[in-house]
C-alpha cells in the first residue's frame, strides 16, 4: 500500500504550478500570478504578472486550466502570533489560543514549528478567503495549497541565509528572522526601519512570496514543515488528485489496450502470412504429387509393356549392358564387355559354337584394387547376378593402372 501511495503522490504532483497571490492593502486588493515549472531540481519562472485589481483579469493569464494553484494570502487581516505549543499539539482550536473565545470555524490558519515547544501561527478570517476560493472553483481551477502571511518564505530559508545561521529580512510590513529551517520570528516594521532599495516592492521582493509558494509546492514543504487548516483547499486538493489519477490510469489503460491490439494485429498478420505461405507450399506440393502420380502411372504402364514385350528380360543384351554400366565407378575404365560370349564345345568329336547365356565377361583398367572390390559389391546387388569372379589382375607399377578381368555369372 505504501508503494501504491508513493505512486499516487507522484501522479498527483504536477511539473508546472501556478501561484496566485492575494494582497489586501487597505481598501484595495491586488492580485499577482506566477507560473513556474520544475526541471532537474530547479524552479524555473515561465511567466509572472503583478498588480491586477480584478481576479478575472489575472486569471485570464492562466491558459492551462489543469495547472494546480497555490494560493498565497497576505496583507490586511493576517494575524501572526507565536504560541508555546508544539506543531503536533495544534488542532482546529488554534483560533481560541490566538484570540480568546474566538470561534474556530471562522478562521483558517497556517502554522510552522520553531522548536519542540513553540510554533508560529498565521491566521485569517475565512470570510475573507472563501470568496476567492469559490471564484476559483467556479472557474474550474484547483487550489491544492493555501499559505497565509509570510510563513511560506521559510521554505527558501537556506537560500536567503546563505552561509549564516540566521538572517534578518524586511518584507513589506514584516521584519523576519529566518534560519535554514524556516521563519523563527515575525515582527512589525517600525518607522526607523530602512528598507533597502534592492529589496522593496520595486526590487527583488516583488515576486518573493509567489516564488516561495512555487518552491513549497515542488519540495512538499507544506506537508513536512507546516500544518494548515483550510477544509475547502483540502477538498479541492483531493478532487485534483483523483482527477489526475483518473486521467493517468485511463490514459495508461488506453495505451495498454492500443499496444495490446497493435501486438495482436502484428501477430495476426505474421500468422496470416505464414498461413498463406504454407497454403502456397501445400498447393505446390499437391501439384508435384499429382505430377509424380501421373509419371509413376506412365512408368508402370511402360514397364508393363516392356516386360510383356521381353525388352527387359534377362536375355536382353541392351538391358544387361545398361544395368552393369550404371554401376561402373568413376575410377574404373572399361575396355571391353562381352555379354553372352561365344564358346566352342566338342560333341561327339565335332566342334560346336554356342553363346553362354549365363556369363558376362568384362575387361578394364583401375587405379586401385579397392575400387574393383567396391564395384564387385555393387554388381552383386543386382537381382540377375549370381556370382562375380575376378579372373585376372595385373599391375606393373604401383603408380600405374592395373588391368583386370571379371566373369559375371547370371542366375
């Protein structure tokens, strides 16, 4: 759950923030707006607008309605006080501790810790702030933080104090004592206090409060160093967080389904192409098989005709010569093949000549005796061969060809 909470916090955190400052000066209210973004742990100023007296005019400067707003309220009506209570001990009854018998429901407050036993509190009537919050809500804008008075300046205390432990700062009608951890004291500026020209409203302090509000948002200062009582802001912050979460998870779901569909499409396309290739191969193989069957049928018919006509009978000289010639290795050269050699026989004192239909004589040349032995083995595999005899083999020189004679006895 903690892991999921961290993810949700990162989702709700925007990379851009708008800081709206409301400064009540006597009977006039001035509105200023700063738009900032965070890049590489640095807060960068995008746009700044100062000194409008109508909120509608300043809100026209905010183009992106989905940008979260940090509200900083200062000026007339802010009450600052140091309380001898730790930050953890402060609750909704703070108003009664600052103003005796005050109704806590009539005030908003912001408090920061000075030490373990004391705190600084800035308080203001909600009747002054609520119209601003309602106006922003009507515009569809989300206020996620609300800062009262100069307390938020403490979030940039390390920048203001530089190498010193504490630093005095004159800001408007406040005389602040600031440390690296935050604001330690808030006092009033007396007539004897001289405001340096580089730090008055025409100098570097003009955007100090709204810049500090931006730093508070990006650093999460208000959640770790401050305690704020402003239910409307908490409600709008929750709405903004839920909106961001819904938008993020909805977008993630859409991307997931689109990627899934895209993967399915490529997988389907792959197997569809594979199917077409296989079907093409099957068609080609079926045609080849059909051609093979036709050729086999023609061969069988011709073999039947040949056997019936006696062309392929064992007595056929061409058949025997062809069958034996197909077995001759490349390293053997035939000089002579006699199928059914003519023999002379004596019968009753008379000499007769006849063909020996059981014998084939072969003479040839070979580079080695092993080649002759291999050929003899091939000849013996023929169905019409009964016996093969090597009747003569002569080799004058081991580097020369040997002459041999074979007698093949037929079945």
